[in-house]
């Protein structure tokens, strides 16, 4: 089981064990977002260095190059928005990132019903699946877009 699968499973467990706990549901949503974030990081590192390099220092450097801040803005890029597959993934990531911020930073209180939390976990699971199904040219476009700043000419 990969770390991404373990994070999604942990999010499911948090929801199942903490159906009345606002904290467990918040943690489940945040954990689901991190599963998707790691799926994007893995996609980038795999794209640039290949799966066989996963145990190298260079792989770790590329993997860690992904930044939460610009990730959201990447999906407003015209080239990304023109690709329906990337747009679909981007919509999910932007939604999950916004919910992760709410979960992690809003004052204590209930944010999600059990159903809303379950729906967000499904959004994360579908984003991971869509990422795994991307064709090579879309994988490359996504990796370049999320790792490198677009500078004006």
C-alpha cells in the first residue's frame, strides 16, 4: 500500500471512528487533501526522474519542490484550463485545498456533516484516480506547471 493509499484509508478511518467528532472530520478532510498533494508530488518526481529513481536524493528534491501556495494558482493557467482532464483534476484540488485551509485554520466548531466529509473524501479519491490515468503529455504539462514559475517574456 502506498503512502497515498494509506492517507486515504486513514481519512476513511477518521470519518468512521469520529462520526460525531468535528475534530475527526476536520482531520479526515485535511488528510484527504494531503493524499492528493502527495499524488501530485509523486507524479512530478516520476515524470522528471522516473519510478526507478524513487530512493534517490534527486527524487526527494523534486518531490519536495511542490509547494502548496502556487498549486492553486496553477489551475487558473490557460494552458491547464484548456485540457479537460487537467481542469477536472484542478477543480478537485482547488476545492480540497480550500477545505483543508478551513479544516486546519478556522476556530473550533463543526464544519462538516458526515455526508459532506464523506463527499470530500470521495473527491480526493477521484482526484488521485484521475492523476493516475493521465496520459504522458498531460502528466508532463502538469509537472512543469506546478514545479516551475511561469515568467513573462
